[in-house]
C-alpha cells in the first residue's frame, strides 16, 4: 500500500499528520525540492501547497520520464 506525503508551509500541512501522512514543512522552493527528493519510495501520493508544486515541477517531470511518477494533488489557496 502506498503512503501519503504532504509538502508545504507548516501551518497548512501539520494537520495531515493526524491522518497518518508524512508531513514535510517547506516554506521555500529549495526546502520543497529537498523534501520531494528525499521522499521514501513507499510514498505514492503527494499533497502539495501551490508554492511547493511550482517548485518541484522540474523534478516531477524528470521523475515522470524515468517512469517512477507519484500522484500529485495541489491544495488550492
């Protein structure tokens, strides 16, 4: 079974831990990219704040080309 991860500002993502998601607080583009790259292989769904989604687009495209893509969900603001 795939796990769920959430990347974004702490105030926005902290509550997802109550549902068992891996929470990666990230307020900058660099922090979001680092969190994305460090996700465990068991993570199949990633919920992203809009800023985090924009920051990881290039990494996501490379992952898709490699055939190891994860489902991304972007939180509206």
